[in-house]
């Protein structure tokens, strides 16, 4: 039995589909109505062949190839039309910046915020700040020497901003002044209360600015032979006493039992999001300056510790959590001490840089700020 199938010269069976090389020649012939005939023979027995004819497609779909020569028994009156794809209309997408909540558009950052690193050193202290993966650095620091004309008195601070740098910048510019004003009001007495209200007043003033964001703080006030260390948030102060690390602050995080109880007693809640404890699923610190949207639960009241400066107190490290999340207290002291103690020319700035580099090597992508204060300078 034989079967003959006649197939039109459609785009699917077109010689241009079979062969696209200029070196390819085809000897296929077509009937005058442009059909291809295939004959299949199943057995030697003769029978009436079954013929299937498909109609010729519209000439617009008949794509002739200039690269393949196909002989035909008839000539067409006009070349077939080619379909052309239209270029899609251009999408006009407006430019918008990434803001922090409320659909705010970020404004361009300039100056220190664009810097990769910030470093400084002077009598008794060195500081190194390194920007993390954010476009703008959100950390700030402050250093005020020769308080009341006394070289043995000073104020230092590290401020780790979140939701932008505005709160950290505001605190770095105003907290020292507010604490000193409170000390003057109290006739230089009750230092702990003066520091407390200095923090709270700075927080109140920042909230009046009507801007978003917040900042963690750690400060060191040196006066009358005492070291007054305070913090709100997870910036930390670590002291070296004879090479032994001693933390002078405790991080304020929602995972702390007393902080969790305080938050829940005022109507808030703490939950764990991807392994991190947060207030109302948002903020991972429980104290700080700013954070107006969580102010009911995020207090600016600091915890303060006062230590008498003695000869065995070597240096103090103030740093943001960009360091402490990757480097332990004792590691920090062990790395910094050989560069600060027992050598003819101490290199405290190099020590700060080494600590920041260690944190980065361990995977930190946060802003990292490290300040090293040589306590012997104020003894």
C-alpha cells in the first residue's frame, strides 16, 4: 500500500527552515500549486493511493530564503511580503530613592556620609570609622578635650545610627553640651543624674526636629579622676585592666529579660524575627535616642557606671556593634594592647584599624566605629 501526502510550502516546511547555509542546495521540486509530494510505500501490493492535499498558506507567511536555491516549476508574480516585528514602546520608569519608611525619598548624601573611612587622633584618643554595605555611613563620634580648661577632663562618644544618620549626627553634636549643662546646674554634683538627663534632654530635642531614625550611644566622661561610662543601645565600652578585658556597659536588646519585661509592661511585645529579637517585629535595640514611632518602648535613659582611674587601668575601647558582633571583649583587648602598652611609640590608631579589619574579615557588613582612649593620659 502506498500513501502520497502533498504538503503546502508553509513556513514550517519551507526550504528556508530546512537549510539556511549559503553552501546548501536543495533539489526538491514542487508542483505548480506549490505542494510537496511524499510517497510512502508499505507493501508491493498495488492499491489506490491515498492523497492528502493542504491548501497553500497566505503569501505573507511564505518566507523565501535567499540563501537556499529551491527549484520550482512556476514563477510567482511578486516576491512574498516579509513580516517585521515592531519595536515595543519604551517604558518610562520614574527615578525614586530608597527611603526609610513613610515613602520618604532619600536625599543625596555628601561629606562624611559618602566617605569609606573616617579617622582621627589627638592627645589621649584615636578613632577609626569604616562604612559598611550601606550607601551612607550612619555612625558618628565626638571628642571634646580640655573641659573647663583642664587637660585631665574630656568627653568621648560613639553613636551608631539606624534609619539614617540624622539622629547620630544630632547626638554627636549636642549630647556632650547637654550633659555639661546638667552638671553645671547641679554644681558638679550627682554626675550620674546629670548624664541621665543629658541623654533624655538630647532625645527630647531630637524628637522636636520631626525626622525619622534613631541612634545607639556609648559615652565616656572623664572628670575629677573618675571615668563615667554610659550607654543606651548596643554600643559598648570595654576597659583593659592589666590586660584583662572588663565590659563597663551591658547591651540594651529586647532579648534581655529586664528589657523584655519593661517593654511588655508598657503594652508592647517582643518577638524573634529570623533569629533576632525585635520590638514589635521592628527594632533590634531597646534603648536609644530618637525612634519616635517606638518611643513608648524605646527609652533614651542610659545605664551608667563610674570607675576611679588608677594606674592599672590601661585603655578604654568604645565601639559600635559592628565590632562587637564579630569580636569578643578579650580579643579586642589582646589585639590592641601590644600596640598601646609597653612600647616606645604607641600606635592606638593602628589598633583601631586592626580591630575593624578583623570584624570585616569575619563577615561584618555593618558600619564599624572603634575609639581607643589611653587612660594613662588622664591619670
